């Protein structure tokens, strides 16, 4: 856990929003407005409840992943890199008004993530039908 870093204290939902991305490029968010950090929210065709259940199963099937907290409309998981144990904080917010799942995936440490956060969300998107 050399490169785990400290768990951020700004996670969670505030006024229907996930925390904004920091200036570093190692973060993606479906609620971001700039091109560097912007990613599409997750969509689903099932009921919102089934979508969250499916999402949780996908997250739990991925390696080096731990769900830290969850509620009816929110999931927060930590993803650890295989090589050096870098930790990424990944949040999912079921936005019932928009009928999508808002996402935020951010590295705790460093600047570049070589596209890992974006790729992770796209991998989850591909599995969430």
C-alpha cells in the first residue's frame, strides 16, 4: 500500500453532484464540463434498482476492487493497481431524474493515469446492459 494515499474527504453526493475533478488529467467525471475530464454517464435499460444491482456485481467481479460504501442511489469503490498499489476512487450516482448513472473515477496520487480511469469506466459501460 505504498502508493495508496489518503482517502479523499470530498467524496459523495452534494446537491445531486459528485465532487469535481481536480486539475490533474487522472480523473474522469460524467458531470464535468471540460473535454479532458468529461465522460458519458452510464445508461441502462433495466429498472434503476436492477441497474445498481448489476453495477455492483460488475464492480465486485473486477480484480483488486473493494466497495467502501453504498446506498440506494450511490456506490463508492476503491480500485487498486496491480503493479504498485495505486488507489483510484470510483463513484457511481444513480440520477433518477436523468435515468442515468453519473460516474467519477479519480486517481489519488500523481498526474497521469495513462487513461486507466477512462478505460475502467468504458469497461464497466460495456458490461452494464
